[in-house]
């Protein structure tokens, strides 16, 4: 299978797993979301250590990260943001508010665009402004539909968008960055788990072996899609990744609507319709921009090739001309007497020697 197709398959699998994860966390309903989050952090570190071992990346890079606050602080900030995002997602799907989780990841690209404008002085194209405007209108409609502001969806979207912005300052690849992020949160999470078990509020040993296995498995549920995503991101264009990412919220939407039976009154349908319309504008803009960049790159390549061809042609012509010489010199070479005069040539004085 070509690398590009394999990248699409791996990326689609990653987002599929993220979407299906909405069915995983409710299986841990005996535990509070905060306890599930703590176990997710603890066991995610074990999972990342296994990934490092399998991929043979080693640990030689780790001491330099610890010695450099400039490298460590962005990773620590990313760890806090992704932890809040994880808690919001676990809380949403565990309390049968999966539609808010779906809404969060539908509007996340729009949040990212807004952060790009605010933090990195990026300029929006016309369709991007249309998408942002529709997204704001959708949130307003959702606020009316829910009766309150969908703060959980906004929290997840904002923290994940901020997480992506902070990651711009992290000079580690995805696997190493996530490993350090889980290390940053490991001790607080482990301390919280120990506290819960010591006070009798923990559930890791008191429910069932299956429950314990699910808590341990939470780390691998976290690490596996991230690993697949990291491989896919290196093999396919970001424009393709941007389209694939909507697989997860679509699955979450159907889990919330069809599996968990959340209500979908007309106002909520209207809100989601506005979000989907905004995303259509966003995707169309991405595709158009990618095509224009591709055409510009192709034109630049053709111009560069034409310039090189002309230069080579001129140089070749000069070499041929130099080699050919004058017509008389060509006749002398044909006669095998390059140094002798031809009939009709003026006599040349003989050498003094």
C-alpha cells in the first residue's frame, strides 16, 4: 500500500478510535470522572513508555528537556490544558452529555482559527470569516436550545485549541511530547489515586477485576490513537488530516443521539446544522487554499525547470560551437591535417627554427 494511502487509513483509524472512546468511559460509571482522569494519566505514562520501547527511541533526549525551562514549561502548560480537556470529555460522556462533546470537537477548528488571529496575527480569508460567524451563531442557538450556555462544549473546544497553540512552542515530536506531558501529571495523579484508596473512596480494587482492567486500559486507549495520528500526520497533508478529524465528532453525535438517547429538539438540530454549514465553508476554504498552493508550487517548479533548461542549452551550444570551430578548421580535421594549410590559403611564414 502506498505511504499516502496508509497514512489516510491510520489517520481515519485514530479518529475512529477517538469517536468510539465515547462508549468506553461510561463503562467506568462506578468511578467519578476525576478518578478516571487520574488513572488515565497514571496508566498513560506506562503506555507511552511501552511505545518508546517499541519504537526504540530511547531516553537520551530526556535529560536535556529537564535541564531547559524553555523546553519544559510549554510541555507542562500543554499537560495542564490536555488534562482539563480530558476531564471535560470524560465528564460529558459519563453523564450522558455526549452531544456537548460532539459539539466541542465540531467547533474546535473554528476556535483554533480565532486563536491564530489573536495570538499569531494570522489573517482570515473570506470563507474563514463566514465559518467563524456561523460558528458564533450556532453557539448562540445552542445556548437557547440547552437553556444555558453549553459551557462544557466551550471548555473542551477552548482547551484543545489552546493545547494546539501551546504545542507550537514545543520542540519535541508527538510521542516524546506526550510522554513528558504524562510525566508532568503523573505524580499529582498518582497522589490523588493513593489518597482515594487510603480514604476508601477509590474504586480500583473494590468493584470488579473487569473494572480494574478498564482503568488500566485507559492509558492505552489514550496512547494508541495518538500514536496512529502521529504516524498519519507525517504521511498525509494537513488538509487531509483537517477533513479526517470530523470523523470523531460525527461518531460522538450518533452515540449521544442514538445510543444514549439524548433529546434533539428542533432548536438543537438548527444549532448543529449551523455548525455543519460552518465546517463545510471551512473545509471548502482549506481545499481551495491547498489547491492554490499546489498550483503555485507546480508553476514555480516549471519556471525553475525552464530556467535551468535554458541555461544548460546555452552552455551546451557554446561548448558545441567552441568544439566545432570555423568551417576551415572543420575541413582540416576531416582531412586529418589540422595543422596544414588548405588549397587557396595564404602562405604562412615558416618558423625561425
